[in-house]
């Protein structure tokens, strides 16, 4: 599988709430202490749910 | 290219002040998308609020903004709209601001059917001041002022708005992010008083006291309790127990206040 989007995380804004990681349908994201990281980039289906629900403007979905 | 939210935000204002997982940020993003959909511009749009965590929202927005006194947002917004009917007027605020101290202003803005869009962020609590109960705190829930459980029944904000005369009333939750901008955009396009209630979460003062283990738990409850109005019509009262209806709950065309007032001016001038 190849990634349908590139995920950008703005660490300075991320407050580690885990909403994005929990509701990502293909488990692309994982929590790493108090910020989120991309753990499984290839699985991204570019559904945009992580970006829509991030309260902190900290995650951007760049469609490929 | 990812969605450009930051063009709508005052430079240097992020990260915002809201706690980790606070739903207010999700609502602000939905509002930005709705304003983009409707083509609202910085100089023809006023965003007005009272006091509270939710009411800090306009401070981030790079538009004409007015951060007023607790509960008075609807009154100030009415003044803006009356003075400049060509402005798009949006009100943002919490359940405490809009239904407790500001309940009176809220119902009368609804009654007048003045053309504004009121986005009410209902997190069931006074978040900013440490978690006192609001008129929207569920019966039985714990707040700093109801440590043994809240005995009061709640205000159903949407029903209150419909009863008071608002002509577009809708509800969604912070979990249902795409519905936030769709409903707010419909509200902006509607001529008259629109109320969009977004049920969101305050993990810091409500979640912890009420035994939610995490922000994610609170989001799951929003996900599971929401029932779209169309689906609800096929469900029994028993199945609907504890659920909240989402979508457009009420819509009607009625004379708008500024237009009516213009006629008063014309009559007075003979
Ligand atoms: C006249 C007045 N009374 C009380 C307060 C204290 N106060 C500030 S915010 C607030 C409640 C805000 O609750 P809500 O509108 O639900 O916003 P939230 O913080 O939950 O987003 C109160 C009681 C105040 N600022 N001014
Ligand atoms: S865009 Fe969808 S699939 Fe990709 S990381 Fe975000 S939630 Fe997961
Ligand atoms: S939703 Fe946003 S703030 Fe929360 S963990 Fe993900 S990127 Fe960070
Ligand atoms: S106290 Fe509650 S409402 Fe206020 S910013 Fe924190 S989570 Fe949000
Ligand atoms: Mg509140």
C-alpha cells in the first residue's frame, strides 16, 4: 500500500490529546509521550479525519 | 495542499490557550470552514462573544471582533447588526454565557428573529471558572457546586431557541466535525436568527469529575449519543433515551428584525 497523503505534524501546537490517533481508521498515528507521530505512513487513505478533529491546528493532511 | 486555517487567524495567536482535547478548537475550525464556504470577508463580518473559554474564540479570528461582558454577546451583536445591517454577524459563546447569565439576551434575540448566527458551544459546564454547574449540566452530573450530583433538569438549548422564535435551529457535536461547518454555513445563509448548538467537551473541569478516563472517552460519548433527526423518526422513545438529535431541527421563513425596523424608520419619516 502506498500513502494517499503526507501527514504533517506541527509539534509546537500539538497538545497530545490523542483524538487524531484514536479515530484514524487505518492506525497511521501513534502517541509518543505528549505529541503524536506518524508510525505507519503508508497506510494513510487521506480521509482527513485527523485534521478535521484536531482541536489544536497541529496536523495537516497533504493529499498526494 | 492541506486546508489553510491560519489565513483566518490573527498572526502569532497559535497555539491557542484551550486545554488539551478541549472541543472549542474543533468548533473554531468548523466555523472557519463555514465562513470560507459563505465567502465572508474580514471587513464585512463581526464575530461577537461574551466571557468564558468558548467566548475567547473571536480573539483568535482575524475579522472584526467584539469580546464583551459575560452573557451580553447577543445584546452587543444586536447593536452591531442594527447599526450596520450589511455586516454578517456571528456570535460565539458557551452554555453558561448564553443560557445562564445571558439567557435573557439569548431568548430575546431569538424572539426578534434578527439576522445573526449564534454558535453555542455547549460543554455542559462553566469551564473557565473551574467547573460550576450550568443550566446545561446533566441531571445527576458532578460539578464543583454539585459535588453530590446535580438535582436540576437541563435546558434543551435547541428547544429553547425554537420556543423563543429563532427561525433556523440545528445541533451537532464536536465529534461530527464536517457537520459543524455544514450547519453553520446553512445558518449564515439563513435570513433571520440562526442557532447552531455544538455539543463539545471540557475534559478539564467536567470530564475528570464525571469519571471520563480521557478526552477520547468524551469523544466516543459524543459519537455514540448523537442521532440524526431522520434516523430518530424511526426510533422508539426507549431507544432515544439519553440520545441527542443532530442536524437541522427547525427552519422557517419569517420577517427579519432589521428589515422590519427599516419600515418603522420609513413610517416615522412620513
Ligand atoms: C458578570 C460576571 N459574572 C461571572 C463571571 C465569571 N465567569 C467567567 S466565565 C464564566 C462561565 C463561562 O461558562 P461558559 O459560557 O459555559 O464557557 P466555557 O468556559 O465553559 O467555555 C463565569 C461564571 C464573569 N466573568 N462576569
Ligand atoms: S488522513 Fe485519515 S488515514 Fe490519513 S492519518 Fe489522517 S485519519 Fe489516518
Ligand atoms: S489531535 Fe492534534 S493536538 Fe491532539 S494529538 Fe493529534 S495532532 Fe496533537
Ligand atoms: S477549562 Fe474546559 S472549556 Fe476551558 S479550555 Fe479547558 S477544557 Fe476547554
Ligand atoms: Mg461551558
